[in-house]
């Protein structure tokens, strides 16, 4: 169970450590989307994504004994970097289990923050099993990327700030991988602006959460082929699935082409570097994949850790 009180408490816990990121607006974007748009710039958050919020909320609440044992996680990138930075700030040893095919600059950034990186082959092993085994062997505390109450509450603080800064919203579009950001955002937005409709967006190649949301049964997907590497998660979690079902109004999936068109607009016209996963929410509105017109629309731009070497392939 995660409530708005947990999110308000997380906001106090991270105050002065996480950035209160800006809310960007643009007439040009409003015209392109046919709505009044408010972008919560978590691409400008510490370590380049909202994940710093949940990671700091979780690790800073550990007991002295738990901190002394060290923490471990599995992540394809942004949670890893966030946890590594948080552990550096708090003086806690971090071990990160990452897939061999994770973007190279994400591997490098994680190591630069002082974490120990353990690589695995996603074709032959599951990261959950590897991190569980290492945690048992060494006594590390497992801090999962989304299915944890302190992570979910921390992620909800971004939407809390967005509603406070942008004023009443009719819609909030949120990227979805394992559903930590989406559940936290929905709990925060629904509490602060009950009329606000919260819409989750994921990549078409991995539309398991949309199918789970619509059917009520947990669907899974294996290594989905999408440029949205932050949303290649196998399924919603045990905590996030019921929270998404309870608090989210609708879900949809968008194509990689939609993500690229949206990213190109955001990079070139708004001068903001965002990563493919980071524009999932905006892509739904920008490419008119969801019927919303003339409304006040909030969007979480969830991350900016783009592999810039890929830009030549993405953009034309
Ligand atoms: C992790 C991540 C997501 C998805 O968050 P979940 O809590 O797993 O749903 C979206 N965007 C970016 C940039 C991320 O790093």
C-alpha cells in the first residue's frame, strides 16, 4: 500500500538533495499538440532521470546496519545510475547487476559514481535471480527499480511538484516500464487534482502493461525490441499492478517512430535532451495517439540519458 502521505513524506526526505526540476512550456509545442502543455523536466534531475527521487527516498531510510551491509539492484540503466549516485552521497556500498547490452554511457556513468557493476547475458539469465543470489551470498539489501513502497512514493514526488507548479491539470501523461513512476504519479495527481485523468504510455513492442491494465491479468513480455530501453521491463510488479489498476485512468502504447519524431522536436525546438523512454508520455499527445484537445496537459519528461551516438540513426 502506498498513499499520498507516503509521497508527501518522500518529498520531505528528498528536499534539498533532489532537484526541484523546472516545468517547461512552449507555444510552439502547444500548437503542435493542440493542448496547453506542461513538461516536468526530469531529464534535468540528478543522474539524468526521476529515478534519483525513489532511490534517495529508499536508501536514506535504511537502518545503520542495512547501510553498513551495502545495497544491490538490477537495472538496465537509470535506476542503476541513480542508486550509484545516492550511495556515493550517503557513503553506502552499491552493487549493480546490468545487462551486457545496456547503453555504454550508462554502464560508464554507473561505474563513475563508484558502484561495482556485475554484467549478465539477458538471453540466458534473469537479472532478478542474479541479484537475489548475490544479495543472499553477501547480505546486501535489495533495492528494486520499481516494486518497492519507498521507490513508488519517491517517484510520485515529481507529479506532486508538477501539479503544484502548473496549477490544475485535465490530463497527466506518464511513461511506464515497471509502473513505479506511473503508480506514484497517479496517487499524487489524483489526490491533488481529483479531476485529472492519468494516462500511462509504454512502447508498442512491450505493451504488457496496457494489456494487463485492460484485462486485469498480469501480462509479461521478454526482451521487447524497442529504443525505449528504460521500459524494457518484463511486466508490472506485484505492488505496481494493483496500484496502476486502481489509480490510472487509461493506458496506451506508442511506436518507436512516434518516439523518434517526438524526440527530434524536443531536442531541436525545445533545446532539451531527452531519451527515447523519456518522451513516451509526450509522444502520445504529440503524435495524436490519444483523443485529447484543448486541455491543460501535464507530461513527465522522465529522463535525458540519451545515447547521443545514436542520433544519426534516429534523426533525419
Ligand atoms: C525507469 C524509467 C521509466 C519507467 O519507470 P517505471 O517506474 O519502471 O515504470 C521511464 N522513463 C525513464 C527515463 C526511466 O528511466
